[in-house]
């Protein structure tokens, strides 16, 4: 596992009224949601990245109006057809 370090000035933390851990947690969640939305991480990978369970991550996505299931119409039709719904 690799690690990275980010520095935050005391003034920035005071302005945000957040602790370092709160800022890092928030950044991880925002980045994971963005990477999931762009298709760079799976749902499970994104949830793991920000340290939450799948359910909590789907709630986070819903709060940001990011669809959890993102099928193209044709793709959805194929999936539904494969399970006998169409």
C-alpha cells in the first residue's frame, strides 16, 4: 500500500471549522464519488476508498444526484432481456 501526505494550514482548518481527519474524510468521499461517476472505480472500490460500506456509499451518491446504476438504454434492454423481463 502506498501513502500520500497532504498539509493543511491551521488557518484553513479554522476557516473550514473541521479537523484534519474530517477534511481528509470529506475529500476521500468527494473523490470516490467523482471517480465512480466517471467509471474509474467500481461501486465497491469507491466505497472502500472512502472507508464506508456499500449502502452508505450509495446514500452518499444519492445525496449528490449521482446514479448508482448507470446503464445506456440499449444496455439495460439487453440485461433485462437476458433475465427474461423483456
